[in-house]
């Protein structure tokens, strides 16, 4: 709580955000057009490709992984609100 950093951990992905960065990232991902971001991969599965500000780093998600990721961010936002209520 004191460091003011939100951590999103999902399998092999760990993202760290300030509250402001988290809000911007969550807004960005919630507006993402999933259909436009899906691409076929060599193993035959389609995956969502999430580009990052670093052109050579992208994250990929199956639909289930993307839904889990979105749920993790919803939970993080909810917990952020709970902590704010407790500490203010």
C-alpha cells in the first residue's frame, strides 16, 4: 500500500503500475477491438496480440487468457477502491 504500485500477476506475466498508469492501461485494454487483435499462430490457435509501447515486445493471449486478464484487472481496480476507502 505504501509504495503506491499495483501489481497484476497472471501466470507468467507480472505488470507493475502506478494508479494513474493502471487506469490508462485498463482503459486502453477495455477499448481494444478483440476481433481486430486476433491472429492465427503456427500451432493453429488464434491469439489476441497486445502491442506495448516497445515495438519489439507484444503479449499474446488466448480468448480464455484474455478474459482472465481482464478479470484480474477488474479485481485490481476493485481492491484499489477498497484500500482507498479503508485508508481515507
